[in-house]
């Protein structure tokens, strides 16, 4: 007989957590395959098992929107109350537009544009054009992750006034020091204005020492699909090194967060001395 002790029985919470994760993974797999109707019961099961967990609620909201279910608006609204993410606000705008809630769709779209980098895919520009036109707005605006502004007035040829922190901006690219950009036509702000540049570029993260080197994570809540660029610096001046946080395989304790990991081996710290700092670019 083995003297190895029997494993401790799993708690109910552990069992339910595993069941919720399995249901979420199956539902996400079906949703990614374009089988939204089949994904729905799995995602609903995950939400029922873990009602306070936002992680399965987002794909469920997307599924409901895909299926044309009016409940999508409530699901996205629940997410937006606690999670300031681009896809949440955009999903809420789309769901409200389908319900005929023109003002609500415009408000959600404005929240998405003001505090989050624009999608790289321009297929949704037509949707934003339609929301702005139906709401009676003069157009919409936003900023890409590279700082380039997109300005879409409803009236072709309309002249927009662009101010960066109250001063006229030359060109369409926002510099690193700007905090807020206002874009107006005829003195009236477009949807998305003012654009909160510092919020879009904000970096959240953590760094710790391990085996003589550094490791940690970082992400842009306002531009979650972009790998953060960080700088390792000698406090007081001197050595400086560029770091890209690109490891998407790290776990997060915060629902819907998308942290990216990074590591700096001890050998790459040659030339540095305490104290050091890591900051966003």
C-alpha cells in the first residue's frame, strides 16, 4: 500500500469554477466558429454558475447581439457599468441602435471614441457614420493607437477645428505630451470629442525582481490590443533600455483585463545600478 495521503476532496466552489470554465471555453469555441445559436446555452450556463464573473458575460453579450436578441443591450449595459472597454461600449452602441434607441447608441459610441483607441479594422466606420447621422450629430472623431486622428463629419467637406489642450493642432497626429483633443464643426463637438488622449495612452502594470532580473506585466486599458512599449531607466539619468510587453499568455485576476508579460534577464541589466524604474513610453 502507498503511504501517499489521499488528495483532499474538492470544495463546491472549486467544482463550480471548473464547470463554469469548461462551459465558457466550449461556448467561446462555438462562437469563434460562427455557431452563435449553439454557443448561447453554454455561455448562459457559465454565467449562471458564476453570476458575478464578467468574463463569460462579454461573449454572451456578443452572442445575443449576433442573434439579434434585445437582451444584448442589458448585457452590455451591465458590463459597461463596471468595465470601461472599447468593445463593451461599441457593443452597447450596436445593441441600442438595433432597439431604436438613437440617443443611447450615440452616447455609448461617444464613450467608446473618447477614451479608447480606434479599431484597426475600418469596416465599422459606416456604422459610426449612421449612428452620428441618426442622432443629429455633425459627425464623429477618434484617435488611433499611433496618435493619428480620424475625423468624420456628416457633411462632406465640412471644416473641423482641432485643438490639443486648447491650442490649434497642426496636422492630424497627436504628440506625446497632449492630454485632451477637442474636435468641432461650427463650434459644436463631434461625437467622441473631447478625446482623452492620456486615458487612451495610459499604461497599467507591475514589475518585480526575480533571479537577478525583472519581470512583470503591462497593458493599455484604452487600447487593449496593442503591446505596451516600456522603458527601463536609470533614475537620475544614464542607461536606458526599450522593453516591449508582448506575452499574452499570462493570467489576470481582473476580469476582462488583457495584460501582456515581459521579462528582462539579469544579463540585460548590465550598465544599470539601483535605483531603476520602468515606465510607459
